[in-house]
């Protein structure tokens, strides 16, 4: 386990070409995902089937909310959402995460078929405690990208090969992706899932999150309007 953790920690400081190469090795290196739990989930956004999915090594996991029949569907509506405890649960207005989650669920709930993949990727992949440390740095004047860098992390440490493998497991080969992030589109297509349309997922902009969103647009390339 110690050996595994040291490799993971080292990869955070890797150069961009090295991270890109690691992503390309991802599908071959990772075990195939499998469904470990399935249940009905009625919600205020509609009725879903909730799936618990793990990779074969128990390293990666995700929750999937499934609506309708996606296996064989032309291109279901899909949202890949990174967990945000502060936003999704505590309704923080530092970010737009809860707004994006609810907007995605509303749209998928009205669609004939769709999926929401919920991934444990706090703070763009740096983990909850490090995200809170990044918040502290932001309160001292750093922006969201600078704070992650100050802690020794990339601006965005997320990898979307596991979500791509989940979509392939569920028989999804093409999607309409609810996202403002072109990098997510690129990585999904690299993972064998065709994105036929990027559907904007932008809730109303709040004054408290405007600077954060401007940074995501300027430094991370997110496609956002009204800023």
C-alpha cells in the first residue's frame, strides 16, 4: 500500500506531458469497472436507478443515476459531476457545483434517457482536506488555480478514463455531454466515447462565485458566459 501511495503522490507533481502519457496508459492499466449495487431511487427530479460501480481493483468508484434505457440509445444526456461536499451538501456559494448538479438532474429528469456519474474528485481531484486548505489560501488572496498550485497540485488533477469505461460498460458509445469543460470532452473521446454535443451546464452566476468562475474561464478554458 505504501508503494502504491508514493506513486500516486508523485504523479501529482508530474509534468503536463507525463500526466498526458499517464492518461493514455489509463484504459489499459485500469481494471474493468463492474456494477456492485443497484436500486430504485425516486427523487424530486424524477425516478432513477442508482448504481454503485467499482473498478476491478477497488481503487476507483462512482455512483451513477440512470434514467431510461441508455444501452443502444443514440446519444443519451450525460453529466459527469465531481463530488463537492461544500457545494452539493452544504450549499456553499463559493462555487457553482450545487447549481450545476441540480440543473443537470432537472435536464436528465426530463430527458427520455440519461445518466449522471458522480465521482469522488473533491477540489478537482485533490481531496477534501486539501480543498479546505485551498479555500484558506483563497481567503488570503489566491485564486482557485493558484491555491491548488501552492499546495503542490496541478490546476486540475482529474482523470476521466474511469467514467469513459463506465459509459462503455453501460453500452454508451456516444453522448450529449452536460459540461462547460472542453478538457472533459477531450478525455472522454480519448477514452472511446464520442461527444456529439457539448450541452452548456451553467446555472445563474452569483456575485460570491463570479471571481471563481472567471478564473475557471481564463485559466482552465471553461466555456462560460455572462462574466
